[in-house]
C-alpha cells in the first residue's frame, strides 16, 4: 500500500491510512492518491471506505468494489454522481512472474508458450475510482506501473535540502497532476505506452517469420508459434478495443458536465479533455498497428502457400516435360522389343547404333523445343 498527499507542487508519501481519517488531515488545496494491490484492498476495505466517507462524504458501492477486486474484468468505464470508476488492463510481466492467483483459491494462470514477445500479451486490470479529492487505484500484486509512476511523481514534487520546491512552481505544476482525474490519466497514459513499446517487438518478430515464409528455399516449421502469434494479436485487438470504448465513454461523460464558471476550473477541464484525447489517440494507434500486423500475418501465410504451390507447379512442369521427352524413346524401344522375326534394322550389324542415334536426336530436339518454349526455364 502506498499513500501520497499531493498539494499543488508538493508531494509527500504517508505510511498508513489511519491518520488521514481525521477531518482536516488533508490540505484544502490538495488531494490523496491511495494505491493498493487487490489483496491489500480486500483486507483494508473498511479503512478505505472510512477515509472516503471522511474526505468525500461518500463510499464505494458494492458493485464497484466487486469490479475493483475482479481480476478478469475487461476495460470499462462507469460513474456515479460523486465519483468515476475506470478499469484499464495493463501488460503483465513477460515471464508470468508476479501474477496474482485468481480469486476463490483457483490455480494461477500458466505462462504463455511461444517466443518471449508473445508471453507479454497477457494483461491484468488496474482499477481507478476518481473522487473530487481522492484517487483510489487498485493494482495487480507486482504494482510495477504504480511504483514507476510514483518514483517520477516524488521526484517532481519533492523539496530540496533548503525546503524549497524542487523546481519553480510553473515547471512543477506541469509535471505534478493538478487533480485526481489528471493523475489517473497520466497513469493510464503510462499503461498505454507499454502497448506502444510492445508493438515494435511484435513487428520485429512477425517480420522475421514473414521473411521465412516468403523464402521459397526455407522449410518453415514453426506453425505452432505462428498460430499463437495470431491468437495473441486477436487477444490484443480485443483488449485495445475495450480500452478505446472505455476511454471514449469517459470523454463523453466529461463533455456532458456543465462548463465550470471559474477560469482556473475551466482551464483544468480543458487540460483533462486534452489529456483524455491524447490517451485515446495513443490507443487508436495501437489498434491500427495491431490490425496491420494481423493483415501482414494473414498475407504472409497466403503468400507462403502461394509460393509453395508455384514451386510444386514448376516441379510438375519439369516432370511433365521429361515424360514428354522420354515418351517417343519408349515408343521406339517398344517397337524394337516386339517378338517379330522380321523387323527393320534388327539383323543389321549397325542397327543398334542407328536406333540409339535416332533416339538421341529425337530427345535433343524435344529438349530444345521445350527449352525454347520456356517449359524447362526456372521461375525466379
């Protein structure tokens, strides 16, 4: 569990929830970021509900609590009149380590097979509940995204040895989130950046397979991994589509809110909209790239079978030509092999050489004719 108090350009971390349940513990101009793993959220639910009641005068409803504890929930958005709930699936560890076991005591998932890049196409949900003064986030057991962003947040808002802010107020305010919604969008943006990095590795792996598939001299046998790659791409496509739908619902919800009257509030709302559209644009880039990879994989498989079929046609053409060359030779040999007493050239001393010369001349003429017609030419 990690608890951060963010007040303008200052960021401080607390070690426990209990002191924050006192009214007035959090400054009037700041807000809290309460970040827990699912197991911590399950065991500390009463404390979390108490601090939400103290600071926000409301609590999480039971259905939203169940959503935040669900490890199989897809990306989606929901809201109430006092808070918003956004669930976003992030990439799990590549080796399958640090993955939490499903609820109910079931056995943990087995790691994916295939190349390491395919094992990364495994996700875990990260749940957010954004209040006016509190951001509650529920992470998988490893908490890699939470810890990485928390380090950046503390570096941006920590004071120096003299007690002054680390940067001047304008520079720090651009790096320290101004509201729980702003903080939530920045964490989500970091999650989406992981998918942007993953697509480069997927492209490299699929390009390697495409080169092997198209090369007519190669003997591609890694069909199991290729089928696993196609399934992983379909799975990644579904994940990104759910993310895009959730983010679009979030943006539609923001657009229905009344316009703030104050200039500062209006400016914050515009920044939230800009950041939301930026996250949506990043998701759409991932979706577009995944669609292109799926098309490339399908095209490579079709080209592979087309090349193999063309190669088989070349082999059959050569065999057909050779059969056509030896057909008249077999005819001559069959004629001279008949059991008749009187056959021309049979009783002549040079009859054998005359027959062999005739057969050789016929074979050479047929080869030249077929070569001229490009029946024996190799297709490059």
